[in-house]
C-alpha cells in the first residue's frame, strides 16, 4: 500500500513514516518545512534504510496534490499538516484556521477527484475543551474549546462527519492525540520545535542541557494531587504505531467513520514529569512556580478502552521510557 503522509517530516509525522516504512508500506511525504528541518528526511532513511518519495509544498496549492495523485497511486492519506501550538493559535487565529482547515478542504477535494477514499486525520484532545468527565472517552462532549488550535481541529472533525454523511464510500479514522512526548530510541529523530519550546518536555530537556535557565511551572494551585497540571503523556512511537493500527482498521472495514483517543489512560502532573526526568536521567531541572498559563485546564487524561478493543492498540512505553528517549535525543542533537 502507498500512503501519502502530509506533514510527514514533522515530529509525529516522521515517527509515523518510520513505522510505516518498517511495516512494509510505501510512503510519499508532502511537507513545506514550516515546523521541521529538511535533514529529518535523511534521518528517516537512516533509521529505516528505506527510501520514499518527497514533495515540497503546501496543500493550499491544489496543483501539488494534482502532481502527487497523478504521479502516484495513493491508497490512503494520513494528514498531519497543521500548526499545533495552543498559545500561538490565540495570537494568530487567521493563520491557524487557514492552515488547519483550508488545507484539509483542498485535500478532501483532491481525494474525491482521484477516488482516494481512506483518510487518517490527526486530531487532538483539545476538542474536548475543559472536560466535564475524567477520564475522557470518545463519547464525551466536544466543544467549548479554549483556543483556535482546538477549535480548528473541532471544525475539521465536523467537516469529516459531514463528508462521510454525504458519501459513505469514505473510510475515515479521526485520532485524538493527548500529549505526545519522547523520541525514537535511536535518538536520531525527536521533538525539535522551532524557537523556544511551548510544550513541557522539550522545555525540560533544554533546561537540563543548560540551553535554557529555568522551567516555569504554570501554576500549582489547580485541583490536582500536587496543584500542577495533569496530562496523559503518550510516547510518540506508541502514537505512531496507533496510526498503523488505524490504517489496518480502514483496510479491514467496509467503510465507516471512526474516532479514537490515542493515550495511555494515566495522568501525570508537571511535577511528576520533572521528578521522573531527573531520576531516570540523573540530571537536575531548575524550576520556579509562576502564574497559570491562559487557556490551560487542570486535568486531562483518557480512557483508552475503545482503541484497545477496536484497534488492538495499547500504549506500552512507560513514563521512564519517554523521559529517557527525550533526553537521549537532546544529548545526540545538542
Ligand atoms: C502540559 C502541562 C502546562 C510548559 C499540548 C499541545 C496540544 C495538544 C495537547 C496535540 C500543562 C505545563 C508546560 C511549560 C508548564 N497536542 N507547562 N511549563 O498544553 O497539554 O497541550 O498537548 O494535539 O497541541 O499544545 O501541553 O506541554 O504545553 O503543557 O508548566 O513551560 O505542562 O501548564 O499543565 P498542553 P504542554
């Protein structure tokens, strides 16, 4: 099977391409390097010793999709191409809605024209807003999103549901990620955000390596066990494997739209993460408690039963694995 992976050079995209290639899939990557470095492409080849086709471009440009679908018989698409920084989305809503929604509309139009009907879509736990029920299941209410990033993902989910209702020859898997962290065990690829990291673990790595002075912990007055925010952290390689499982589901089923949380089902606080990182890696992470970050919620973790029962997906890598692999990447890519 030949899979088009949009945003396939990015953090989650590159880890997923490694798993696809290692599982015998042919891969075509489309990326515009807006949030990744060109050398990632060679790193994917280095890890897998497999080749793939690459196209540079933005999905807003329909012609690049015409070229790809004309030159390749694509069996399915995995769409990662989106901006994903919650805080940045509050400052740049138009850019986020354009990049995260308009690109999907162009992609879906091209898929219909070329009769490519299988899609795995990269969605997010942020579509649940401030969850009413914890742990979160896929049946929980969505909406009440607290930032344009989460709203953009919510809008695309609605677009996909409307598309499926209009044409149920589509096979669609919507995957809601919780907090992806860590890196491939080789340390060759990992999370390399442009500029100052917005997310917790990459920031912790930079403090541990001395590139940043001190971690600011955004609030310790939440209604949690130690007052700091609780999240469901999932190893990025487990997350990548979840995409393989979703593809297998779409290949088995006779059409459908499926929604899954990809998570571990365990919530860890910010202080849990800092303590685990220090213990596993034998390093010190300087931190200070500061005020809450706008848009943050206290607690968010999943009930991962549905993905286990319907996809046979279970996240197996531990918090220690996540901390060790993230630090290994940081040290190898100083
Ligand atoms: C985690 C915890 C912060 C940084 C992210 C992505 C979003 C989505 C879900 C994919 C919170 C605290 C953080 C720091 C801190 N991913 N924190 N100091 O906000 O849960 O959302 O995962 O769809 O795209 O943004 O992740 O890593 O930013 O925060 O105290 O410097 O760490 O308050 O409790 P978040 P995060």
